C-alpha cells in the first residue's frame, strides 16, 4: 500500500511540474508568435522566415508553425535564440494563429473559451489582360529623373556649393533610359511598333506613385517597368496587381517583392541564385580548395551565410571554414599561410565607411601572400560600389563577382559598347544601361512573338541582342517571377570575362 501511495505521489509531482512548465511558457511576459507571411525557397524546399522577438522560445515558435522544435532551421544551435535571430521553418507544418476569446454558450449561458485558427491564404493567380493595342506595344517606364531639379546644377567652376560633387541625382538613372533607347532601336529595325510612356516619379512616396499612375494613364499599358526605391515600387506593384498589369523590377535583389503578387517580374538574380552559381563554380573548378566564408556577424548577413553553409554541406568533398572578421580579421593572412589553395568568399557588409576599411585591409593581406593559389569572390561588384578599390590587388586575388562587368570577348557586348559610345559620347554603366537594353528587348519580343501567353511561359523567347541571359521561375501561381540566372565574371587583365568561357 505504501508503495502504491509513493507512486501516486510521484505521478502527482510530475503532473504539477508539467502544469508549472505550461504556465511558465504562457506567462504574460512572453511575446505571442505571429506566423510570418515571408517565405523563401532553399534547395527546392519552401521555408517560412521568422524573426525572433524578445521572450519567444523555440517551443512557442515551433508550435505556432505546427512543427516540432527540432524541425526549425537556425544558424547553429536551435536551443539558444536571441531577439533578432532569423529562424527558417519548413512549410510542411500547419501554421496556426491562436487567439483566445470568450463567448456565451447558447445552451446554458456559461462562458467558454474558444480558439480561432487562421486559414491559409488562398492562392490568387494573375488575370491576364488582352493587349491594349493590337498593332502597338505600350510600355510605361517609371523612374526618378528629377527633372524639376535641373536648374540646381551649376556649370560655374567658382560655385563653391558644387565643388567636390561627384554625381547628381538628375543623372543617376539616365543611362538606364539610354540603354532602353538602344534596345528600342533594335526592335524598330525588326519591325516592332513600341510606344514608350516615360513617367518621372522623383519622390519615394506612395502618394507620388498614385498621382503619376493616374495622370499618365499607366494602367493603359501592356506592361510597366519600374526602376523605383523600395516604398515607391511597393505602391506601384500594388496598383499593378489591382489593374491586372505586369510590372518589371530591373534592379532589386529582394525576393520579397514577388511574394503574393503574381504580376511582378524580378530581373536581378537573388542572392540565393548567386550563391548557387558560386557553389557550382567552386565544385567544378576547384573542389580541393579550402573555402573561407568571411562575415561580420551583421543580421543582414545571416540568411546568406545560412544558405552558403546549407549548399556547401550538400556537396561532397568541399571543405569550408566560417570566419568572423571582427575576431579573426587581423590574423587572417596567417590562417591562409597554412592553405596554399584557398577560395575566399566575402559576405562582409556593414556601412560604406567600414566596408572600405575592410576591403583595403583584406586586399592588403592577400597581396602580401606569395606563391598562393587564391580566388576572391563577392556577390556584389566592388569595382562599381567602391571606385577607389585597388584594381591591381583585385587582379592579384583572382577576383570574381556578378553582373556589372563587360565581357569584352563577347561580340554582343562589344557592339553595344560601341553603339552606346557613338550615340551618347560617354561610357555606359552596365548595371543600368545594360539592364535597360535587356528588359525592353526581352519583354517586348516575348509579347510580340507569343502574345499574352508569354506572361504564363516567359522563358520561350531568347531575343538577339540580349547582354545577359534571363530565365524566370515562379514559386507558385500566387507569386511573381524571379530571374534565376546569375552569371559569374572573372577579372582578367583588368576586364571582366564570363567564367563559362
């Protein structure tokens, strides 16, 4: 009898402990978990992207997404989370948003608690409109030209306010338009009729976009090209969705712009596409190298670092080391001494001043190394972002990067450069001029040759004159299209050359 009593007491203690743990998990001090609307594809699987808030636990987060705690994908250790950390959660669970409410039961008048469960959003595919004009393709182009500020430019060398000024907003986006004009010339030679509706949206405000959209009849277009800042583009994409109008974003890398908007085309390859290109390139050309992933532990770098680690871990034989520059930067060159064959992938991204200091320090260390097989890779082109970067040291480091370089061995690139110089008497900025040329060629040719079916199958056309290949994919019918082709370039004799050659 005593034995049974002891067992019962032990069970009661366990029950009380469980109740206490449950109560502590639901204490008012904790932050409720709201299911994120942001998703991301990684290695063919879809994940929710959740940013941890103060007071949120692994258990609470996993439960909200319908998962077990160990199913959450975090930087390293799921059991130690801090506010601001990013958690990747597989979409194979059943997310629930629970909110307790009190109602009166109609049967006996007693109060009872109910649980409300939010439903999954319904996928809404794009509604494809007919062409505005059967004989002419109408394209609206929204970009900040700052035409109202032209009078502020002074050409007087004694104007003290203008001294030292390297650029003017009035000219920042002109080369995109100039590249688009060259693309239009090619289309006109092929017999295409295109009407360009250029709209100056110089303020990054929703009201400015709405006013321009109405005053310039943007809705009466076959598609829109919007080279706009974040807030302005978000409003333009909202209006495009309302008017069932496809909208092209030339330069944004943010994948969230295609979320829940099937009318958006994102032409700049995402960081995931670039990472995939880097991993495949290293696996193919230098699988025996020691790979170093340099970061600064900044929150913006975490998803990129996670994706690199995930993709590298799936490749047989690749060896990589994660380097926190804040802790190991001063001794990095000594680390490389033990590895004569090294690939350095830089993810470091703080503010511009700290980036410049970091770049100079890293290049100085690499240039001091002798008899080393080095390859330096960045996802963003340092030669464009930092015009004071030492090209000699970049060349010594066997520099590789994306998108902004010209392939001087490519006849299409050479022809475009010559035409641009002859027409505008200046050198083109490839990221803008080249993309302007490519967007007008790609989308007008597709719409002209395939009709409105092009919006369902945008990869069926490869027009002549395209500088950079595009290949679009769509997560599902409720999301927009992303360009998945990211071309890696290598610096050879101070020129960028496509690594595929």
